[in-house]
C-alpha cells in the first residue's frame, strides 16, 4: 500500500506542476484573471494533497487500513475537488457546461477534510510512551 500511496502522491504532484504551468502560461490569454485564480486554487490543493500522500506513505505508525482509507479519500477528493475546479475555471473554453458538476467541488472538499481528520485521529491514538 505504501508504494501505491507514494506513486499517487508523485503522480498528483507531477500533474499539479504541469497544470500550474499550463494555467500560468497556456490559459493566460484565454480566460479571465478570476478564472486563472480559480484554476490555481485547484492546482494548489492538488499539490497539498500530493505532499500529504507522500507523508502518509512514508509514515510507519499509520496502519494499512488507515492508509487505504486516506488513499481513496484523497484520490476521489482531488478528482472531485480539483477536477471540478479545473472544469469550472475553463468553462468558457468548452461546449460542456461544467456548472452542472459544480456540486462535486464541496463533496471533494469534504472527502479531503475527512482524510485529514482520519490522520489526526490516528496520531492522537499513538501511545506517546512507545514513540
């Protein structure tokens, strides 16, 4: 599971850098400044969670069951949160109206919050005498 988590973290980080560069250079003349800032929010949260997964995958005191839950929450959360933000920010460039999937943004955000909460609860359970 650790390898899977680390690979996803690396992949999300790689894609975040590519999308960040694309947003800063490729979209600059195509969408409004407000839309670029929205796009950058998606990139930023994707990168935060790439780093989060790299940390989780490297941390030995977290059980496999907990890591698995965090892995899926972050994967689905980033797809819903950042993915819907990317669509909404570039809505004017496509024939598909991404506003119809705008409800995915808060769902994805909630999944990401739950992943962090699970990590926090796991850390609170660590016996300080054994650490």
